[in-house]
C-alpha cells in the first residue's frame, strides 16, 4: 500500500462528481494560504486508487494548484460516516468504496 508522505503521484476516486464552480474558486484561494489538503480516504488495491470519503472540492483544487493531497487513511469497514456535502447524508464506508468503480478519478502526477 502506498504511503502518502512519500508518494509523488496518486489516483483519488471522488465520493461524488458534482461541484460548485464558485465554491471551487473559494477553496483554491484558501488553499493558496493553507497548502495541500488532508483527505480521509480508503486505499483500494483493486482500483489502484484511494477512495475519498470527503473533500471533492479540495481534491479538485489541489489538482488545479499542483498540490498533492495528504491522506488520512481509513480502513475499509461497514462503519458509517457523514459526508461533508450540504445534505449531511450518512453512508457506510464499504458502500462508498464498493461504488468507486463508477467514480470520477482525479490523477496527480509527479
């Protein structure tokens, strides 16, 4: 499994594809000051990618700014989490990961 502190490239599957362009610009502006984001994600060897459990705008902003996100690794499980979207929906981590084959993937290159 890759370790985020030494990776120079990575793939991250987004928890959802939609985004708000105005919010994305605001996140990019904040990231210029704060630096690379930390994203909770599950490593899925079968996809060769991290499956993000949050942070779709932060991931897109990091890519646009040439920053490599830091990963706060979460284990694959049936535990529930609340997504950071405006609905605050609760999902099982395993359900998010199992649907990642349909997710939009953001690639970060070295």
